[in-house]
DNA sequence: CTGTTAGCGCCTTCAC
DNA sequence: GTGAAGGCGCTAACAG
C-alpha cells in the first residue's frame, strides 16, 4: 500500500486499463464509455485517489488560479472586494490565492515573484501606497499573464484598471451638504500625493465653485489618516465657530473626529452636518443617521475578476479602464429644509 | 525568443553547461564552483528566468506552502490571527494560501480538496460552525500532511489544537464584575451547541458560585449573535431594574446592546458595568473606558504555525493541545470601591 | 472508444 | 566540480 498517494497508474494497473484512459475518465471526457468511467471512478474512490494538480498544471501550463494582492485584508472595504472576487472566480472555475502586501513594496515584490513562479493565470492587484515603480510587474507581463488593477488605478502597459469615480462621489457629497443649507464646509482630506485623495479634494472644490461658495484653504485639512488627526481637526473646527458641514474623505480620522464632536455635545446634523465614506462600519455605529457615500466594493471585485478572466481566456483582448459610481446614502433628515 | 518562458535548459544551452549544473547553481548548491555559479546567475537574469515551482514541487514532493482555512477574513479576530500566521510562516520560508469557508461546510470541503490536490505541506484550520463530521479531513491525513486546529479545537486523529481558555477568561471577567460590587450580573451567551460559548457560560456560573451569588436562569441570555438580539436583551435588562453588571460572551449583540443602553442614558460602568471581548474594535469606540477581555489573536497565529511547521518537518512528532490565556484589560475605574 | 508514445520543467542519484 | 540518465504525475497528440 502506497500510504495514501495513489496515482492514475495505480488505478491503471489495478484495472488493466491504460493510464491515459484513466486520465480521460477522471477529467470526464466524453470519449470514455460510461461503463469504464464508472469502474475507474469507483476504483479511484477505493484507493483514495486525489489528483495531483502540480503535475496536471505543469502539463497543461494552466493553473486555473488567480492571485489577489491586497494591501490589508482586515480593512472593511477590501474584504468586501475579496468577497466579490472569490464569488466570481469560483463561479468560473478559478481558485484564488489571497496575499497581503501590508502596504510594503518589498513584500509586494516577493509576492509577485512567488505568484509568477507558481504560474497563476493572472493577478488582481491593489498597489501598495509605497509603490512608485512598476518594475516588479514586468516579469509577469513578459510571461504573458494579465494583470488587472483594482481600486488604485495604474498606467502600466495598457492593463485594465477598475476604480471608483472619486471626483463624482465627492462632488455629490459636497453638493448634498450645500443643498441642505451648509455654507461653511470643511474638507478632511488625505495625502495629496495619492490620486484618490487628490480627486476627492477636486470634487469638493468643484462643488463649492458651482454653487458660488467661497473656497477657503483653511477649510482644507490634509492628514495622515490617523485617529489622532481626527481629534486635532475636530478641535480646530470647534475653534472656528462657523463651520456647519464636513465632507470627510477618509474614515479613520473622520470617525475619531465624529466621536470627539459628539462628546462635546455637538448635534449631528443640526449643528454640523457630515458626509463621509461608509467603508468602515464604525462610523454608522457611532451615528446611525449619518449620511454616507456607499462605495461599490463587492461590485468592484466582480468587475475586476470578470475583466481578468476575459483576458486570461483571450490574451489579445483590448482593455479599457472601468470606472464605477458610488451612491449617496441619505439617512438623516435635512439640516435645513427650504 | 521563447517569449519570456526561459527554462534551465535555455540557460544550459546558452552556456554549454549541463542543465543539472544549472539546477544546482540556481539552488545555491555548494557543489558548484562560484565561477560557473556567477555565470549561470547572470545568464538567468539576462533571460528573465523564473523558476517553475510546479515542476520543482512535483519533483521534490514539497511545496513549502501551508493552507489556512478561516471562517471569515473580515472578522477582526481572524485577521489578526492571519497576521501572526503569515509572519511566522514567511520567517520560516513557507508561503501561505488563505481561504475563506464563510462558515459553510461544503465550501470547506471543496477548499480541503483543492489544498490537497495542490499538495500543500500542511493546513491550519478553524472549522466552520456548521461542521460536525470530519470526514473531509481524512484524505488529507491519509496523505501524511499535518493539520492544526486553531481557535475552534477538534478531537481528530490526535491533531494539535491551539485554543483559548474560555472558561478562565469568563471566570476572570465575572470575578472582576463581582469584585467591583456587582450583585446581579447578566450573561449574554452564544449558541450552547458550540463548545466555546458553553465554556464561557460555565466560567460565568463558576464565578457566581465561588462568590456565593445566586444563579438565576433568567440572567442567562442565549442568542444568535445578531445585532437585533442585542437590542432585545438590552430592553429586557432595563425592565428587570436591578441588573448592575453584564458579562457579554459575544461582540455583535453586545455592541448593539451597549449602544442601546447608552442611548437610554444608562451610565457605564456606574449604573451597569460591562465586560466583553474586544475582538471587535467597535465596542471600544462606543465606550472607550470599557473593560474588556483581550484574546491572544496574533499569538495564536504564531503558536499554531510553529506547531504545524514542527510537524511538517518531523512527522513523527507527538502532539499536545496548546491553550492560551486571555488578558483582562481594565480601563474604567471601579464601580464600587470598598 | 482505448492504447501508445512522448514530454511539461525540474531535481537527483550515479558516474567520472 | 560537472555530465548523463531517469522519472515525479499527468495529459495530448496520434494511431487503431
């Protein structure tokens, strides 16, 4: 007894059927009589046969596996994206390997190496914040495997990017505040070297401009996305006295700011109306009536995976960027009804 | 040009060196002169060579990969465990494949099949809540690959389980409430068919008994871990009037209960003291002074991975359960100082 | 429908 | 220190 490592040859010998027929039967080829197929399957089960994908993949030069690189799986937005990816991949017969870069380029590089040497059929990647050069992606493309960027778009050898229209979402959020009577709207922004936060700021400014509100640079906070930053910003706002609206372009600091404001008995949205992103469920726990921007996370995972699979199946496919829209979820009643 | 799919044979031909020497050089074997080694490495880089792990793994019958099955990566506790797993695995030269069962046995079964056919060297698994039979794990063991259970222990063919001492944690939590003057302590429990929640209830009861407090079955809530349950329980508690302490054995409902109580102007911990688990960061956001039980998540990942790797390296290793202790984080001042 | 043959890319005895 | 030969387990022509 081969201690639980039966191969197609073991089945072949036991049944006096050639191993190629066994292989065909195991792959449910129509070119095997159902009688022998049955015999083979029975024997396989009896011997505890388990296909060796390594050998199979080596031979066919296909792994039916896609690699997913994500900055951090614990972030609510990304874990939803992953759900969408997994669902779509499994539905299409692909397996998924999830890897965390933890926003570290060196890790990202190692992961890409590893995925390549394991010959995954394609990669879905959300580039780490540190990443500025795309050198480590080139070997992958050279091997002919497609790459699709999600959430953080990249201009790289014509690869597809799936992203969210941040400008539009920000514009709508700010517009919502304005149409509810806010005149002095503060913006909690993120690092401006990152396109995403830049676009969000642009959307905010565009809305102010459209409605003829004064653009005040003091109202544009820029922070490092930390909790502490949130408290600092909240204190600043209270000092300013006249602030009546906040458009928060990042969760973490927004949450701590919200918490601080509430602890100072500021009424939301009567005193200060807030719109932020709802990637992090915490914000809606603190203030259930908060108006939020709902990003298409799950949908993003689906779209990106479909695009990738299309390209795996047809390498010559022309690619174009995919842009998804966010949705404004208005939960609170208006601040000022005209 | 082979369009970016160089093999050791390509290097071999280009240099007039046998492929076996190339293979040795690429694996940094000491039996190759440093001169030829250098030549080979240079050529490899030049041709953009990338090892084919499928072939290599097939040949050596080792993948240096461990499979991780987790019920749901978005749960804070599990994503911390994964961090610990990844860190330990990478440090030891192992890759990690993360798979979500989503608490679904059928998915879990498929994942195990897939991991087996990909010949991972071992598996770390937290069994889905649905799982009652371990049949789907047997093929894996038959192939000689070790399995280590984490968080949700199992009696299966002498496999190692790494778990947390829930009884002790619950006992300490309840004891803490008692020593701070609570006389009427309610328990938010989970499904009693799950060992974890059973042990938590036992710890609660043991503490009451030790300190001579009356055991009241009405104080033992059992729920389905939903948010709605939390609100229902909170309302019940307010009706009871005399409740002055809560030991919550699950996050989700505890959070919504906490929120509801605060909305009714119940002072925490003055009116009602609460101890719960801090797996979910939300609870500490709602009430920063909350006393919580800190579970060793990261540490669990490390311990489980080390145990698995030991067993991969030495199959004959005897295994024993590993039990970790939780820590009580007292943030609020005492309810009643004697 | 089934068997024959060959080889995916790599590693590992065994020689020299 | 290097080369020659064989095979890990599977599949894909090509025959018949």
